[in-house]
């Protein structure tokens, strides 16, 4: 039996409190597409990652590039694992 877990939606205010970001920054990240419009625990992980990158002096445009490259690398690693398993 497959369980379908619904993730609890988190408000911008709560997300900001739990990640240490200002609510305005959380909204901006949502507008930029760095996190989805429906905030869940997975988005909080990304927002914390964004906070760490921001603390290093990287602006949102740079963070956007870094996160997209990270996603691409993960996709390529998964594809490589799939190909290796099929050999």
C-alpha cells in the first residue's frame, strides 16, 4: 500500500521565523521561483540554503544560478546512477 503524505502548508510569516529570513525576502524568493508558492518543509530547506548563500554575499540572481546548477547536477547524478544500474 502506498501512503500519500500531505505536507502541511506553511505561512510566509512562519517560514520567515523558522528560516531566519525577513518575510519580504521569502516573498521575493517565491516570485523568483526559488521556492514554490506553496511553502512546505522542503521549501524551508531551500530557504535555509538561500539564507546561507546570502550570508556569503551572494545576491538572489547568483543564488538562482547556483540552485539551478545544483538541481541539474542532482538530475545528472540520478541519470548516471540509472545508466550504471542498467549495465
